[in-house]
C-alpha cells in the first residue's frame, strides 16, 4: 500500500500491518480488505478535520473590522438633485482611480468601525459594500468543510463510500469549484496484487483544518481498534472476531 500523504510513515505502517492481519483472518483478498478499511479511515478523517460552523462563519463575517473592495466609481451622486456634466463626472472618476491606485493591490481600504451609520459612506459606495458582503458570505458558507471534502473526493475516485455531512460533500470554492484536482489518486492491479496511493495536496494549503493530522489520527485509531478487537476476542472463535469488528462483517 502506498500512502504518501502528510501523516508520518509510522501511522501508515501500523495500518498496513493491521490490513495484512485482517486479510489472513478473513480470508479475503487485499483489495476487498483495503477498500473496506479505507472507507472507515476516510470517514474518520472527515470527522476529525476541523470545520467551521454556520454560526462562526456568520459571526466572523459580521465582526470584520475592515475589508478591501475594488469598486469602480460610477461618478458623483448629489443629495440635493444637482446634475453633473460629463466633464465633471470624468474628472471625479479620474480622481477616484488615482486614489485607488495608491491603495494595497490597487484597492482602497474601507473600515467598518462605523458600519451602523450607513451615511458615513456615499450612498453608491454603501450599496456596493452591502452587495459585496452579501456575496462574500454566500461564498464562505458554500466553502464550509472544503478541507474535509478532499477525503470524500479520494473515496469517489476509488469507488469507496465515505460518510460525510451534506455540506462537506457539496463544499465548493467560489472560483475553483470542488478543487478535486488537488487530490491525486492512483490504483493498479486487483485482488492480492492491488495497490493504491493518494496525495491530498490541499492539506498543505489549509493548515487551520489540520487535515493531515486528522488522517494520521484516523489511521492510528483504526489500527488500534483492530488490535483491541482481536485481543478482546482472542479466546473465542475467529467468526466472533469478524462479527465484532465493523468492516470485516460487511465485506462481500
């Protein structure tokens, strides 16, 4: 078994040794065993990967002290009904462009310390800020659980069922979609000659979620659980071991 994910080699080795023992006890071929066990491991990794809640996303969004916006200034807007000539509008747009060019990444920075007083902003700007923030909240909510969803993508590519909440399975980046390209899965052979390997590159990009750590913990937990099941049932029949250990009993 080739597992070149962030988790250390020790975790992968313990898991692989457990798989070989399961193969001997069950009489199943390696492909059947590894697919059954990976289903449990990937499900465990999904559960252990940190995920934001809808409440924290909304709270952090509402509490942002400031944000950057690259608005295109449409021109001056009069509160008294005054009309502006094309030349006046052109000059105002030019000044706005010059000010914007001096901001970070070509954008002005608008702070929300007075967000409860909309009149602190020009009407045109306040409307656009509200529109942009509403769109931003939708994007953040749709991306909830994106790091954990990579384990579901691995399962999809291997034809393995992985249990995960609906929001994790449907998580999408607002520009890159499911980001399935960050998962590289390779499988070859069949039966006892079956080999599988995968790399979850998103674990290097999303350190907050600690997806790599979650996978290592899931590998170790599965190997430990199998060892405990065998130890507890050592004095009984092998059939009872198989029935006691989830995964083996469901193999077909």
